[in-house]
């Protein structure tokens, strides 16, 4: 799984899975451009990278900023987008603004990235997006999360046909200990959720960003994988 002389854009590379994916790509030989809304978080990732890395501050939920990003970057080989916004709760209780942010991150952002990126990506390149286990395994209170995760999976399959031979894939993690993302729950709820998932998952633990980054690297480098939803959930869908 080598990416020598390849240019990889990592959207959301300032933390968690995005940071782990950037580290894995650089280790595989890629030149990486980190994209996100917070310069300080991106700079913190750059400090960890041993290879060449650039930083671009952009909000990919805004079409104008996506278009400007590509106009500046021009050519690239692969794009990884980990953009996400939580929207948990029963449908009658979720604030509309929260729903709008979730849709913007998981659906509008991929749409803009594909729409404007198609003219800049290498013919043998790829786009990799992220869904999550709730797209296939809903729970009470996960309706909006299930909506956007299922939506990006269906959209990616269609775009794999429309953009061929450029590849389009989705990585679908289970519960992953990705740090600050879960702080919104508070430590007791987070720890209970992790323990419950570990108890039922066949592998006996929650995931790590490095687990998901390894799968992401596979999606980038395997030229025979497209239109695929790659589950990285420790067997969570089986139980």
C-alpha cells in the first residue's frame, strides 16, 4: 500500500481519524495537504508529520470555499473526507440547526467535493468518504445520523459509476475512540458506550483511529476497489 509521489488531500486532518489517515498516507510516501476549518488543529498535525505537508483552511460545507480550494490546489491524486457533525436524539427533539449541520457535513460537503474535484483528480485517483455503523444499524435516537450515513453510501455508489475510472468509496467505522469527538457525551456516558460496544463486538474492543486509517489506506491504494462501503467495526454489524 504505497503512495509514493501521490498528492493526498485530507479533509478534517486536524484530529482523530483524519489525523491518523494523514499520518498513514505520509508514512506510505504521499505528499499531503491538510484541509479544515481550524488552522491551529491542522498545524498540530503538521508537527507530527515526517513528510511534506501543506495546510489549507476551508469550510467544505460551503461551495464557494470548495471551488476556491481546488482552484488553488489544482491537481491531486486522492481525497479523504472525514467531515462529520453529530445530530443525536429522537426526531421530534433534534434542533433543526443541528440537523442542517449534519446534512451539510455528510451530504453537501461530499457533493461539492465531487462536483468541483472531478476536473482536478487524477484519472487513476480516488475519493474516500466516511459513513458509520448507524447507516446500517439504526438505534432509537439515531435517525438523522442514519439518514446522512445511508445517504453518503448511496451517493458514493452512484458517483463511482458517474466518475469512472476515478474510484469513489466509503469507509464505515463502528465505535472508535477518536478522542475529543466524544467529549460532548461526558466521561460517564462515553465510557459506558465504549464498554457496551466492546462487550458485544466480536473483537472485544472499540476501534482506534489507526484501525480506520489502515482501511482508508487500503481504499486509496487498491485499484480494484470502487463503489464499496468498507465496514471497519470490529464485527459490530454481526451482533
